[in-house]
């Protein structure tokens, strides 16, 4: 994740741009999550795509979500690699006896 965070930050710096405000990034994140959910629904759910709707890819939508999270993390000095590891550790500890083989 660090590599991607650095790549995005470098690109923003080269363009002379700043990151959006936290609420704007959050709104963008939820917009991207909605697009992801819509694609999942088109593929696995009962709501099929309309003929005039553009074909999108779940992988692309996931990438948009991660990119937006990178922007939020960079604007707040958060190391996403560390954040993900904390979540993995938390779930592993919490669920260590939850499921049996």
C-alpha cells in the first residue's frame, strides 16, 4: 500500500493539487461504493443492467474505492498498510475460536 500511497502523493504534488476536504473525499468514497454495489447487483443479484448502461468491471470499481481511500489516508498521514494489518490482527484475535475446521 505504501507504494501506491507514494505514487498518488507524487502525482498530486506534480500537479500542484491538494487533496479534497475530508467530507468531500468521504462522499466520493460512498459514491464509488455505490457503483461497486450496483455492479455486484447486476452480476449476482436480481437487478440486471439496462441496455443503455455502460459495462463496468467490479475490479475497476474496487480500484476506485482503494484510490479514494488512499487520498483520504494521504491527506491525514495514515499508513494504509499499517491500518490494514491492524484490522487483520483484530479480526484474527477476535475470531480465533469462532470457526472450527
